C-alpha cells in the first residue's frame, strides 16, 4: 500500500501530481472512494474556515484523531 502522508499540499499545486494521485485513488476504490475522500477533504477545509473565522482553538491532535476514526471504517 502506498503511503501518501498527511502533509499539507505545496503551493502552487502541481496539477500533474494531482492528476496522478486522483488516478491512484480511482484505481484503489473507484468513484465511491474519490467522493468519500473529497468529502473528508471538504470537511477539513470547512472546519479550518470555522476555526479561522471564529478564533476558536483547534482541538489537540484533531487530524490524528480524525484519521484514526476514518481508518476504523470498513
């Protein structure tokens, strides 16, 4: 299994890398996995906006805890 890590995307985005990763996800899980991954990414982006706009503090280890939770789903 390939390790994609949990690091932030470099800017500007390298669209060739994005396309390759999209193809990798599609090979592993098809459209369903692509939609699921996109939903998770969207949720993180939305939470970041909420935290930034309200001044609330990030929950300690929130990414680690969330990834652990999602990895428990089968």
